[in-house]
C-alpha cells in the first residue's frame, strides 16, 4: 500500500478538531491584528517605524495588510479543510517565521520596513510556530490509506 504521508506525521489524529481550533484562533488573531493595525496606522507612512502600537506591538500599514491577508487565508483554509488547511498552515507558518526573523534582524535599523518591535517578533514567532504545529497534526486521509494506529502497529492495545 502506497501513501503520500510520512511515517512520523500522523494522519487522522484524534485531536485534529482541537488543532483546527488552534489554527482558527491563530488566523483570527492575525485578522484582528490586521484590522486594528489598519485602523491605528491609516494616517501614517506605508513603511517604516510608526509611533502607534497595535495590540501592544509595533506595526505599520504594510505589516497590518500582510497580517490581515495571512489571517484571512488561514481562516478560509481552516473552514474548507480537506488538507488545504494543512498546506496553508505549513507554508504560512514558515512565512511568518521568516517575517519574524527579518523583524528581529532589522528592528533597530532603518531597514525596518515593517515597523517591528521585539514584541511583534515574539508574537509572530508564536503564531508561526502554532500554525506549523497545527499543520503537522491536522492531515486527514481515508481509513484505507491511513494505516493502523501506532499502538496497533507496535502490538499494543489502544
């Protein structure tokens, strides 16, 4: 039997509904951050440091738009499901880690085009890691392709 899943990534995980809720909450946080950021920084420059804080974090109009777009994509992918959420959460989670790393590297320089502060970097890392974790445990497959649960494969009872 050939499957496209790796042995160490569970398929049809029993806690999948909980992980989908975590993905939904991460997307909702990004949408709220984006909307509040758009409202707070609407009169400021598009890039660069802003004097306004958004949910206790530094942001500007560009970062607010990016976070809003990522949050909307995560929410739509979570609502659709069918492994679309797995792929979206994985790639967008890694993208948030790259965005956070950029913010960490350039937060105190003139190259800080996203208006990051250290609080923004930490929140971006947390949301990105949450999305990556959700992507690891929310994959579904038909029962015939999923294989036996780990306990059965190891000869133990569930």
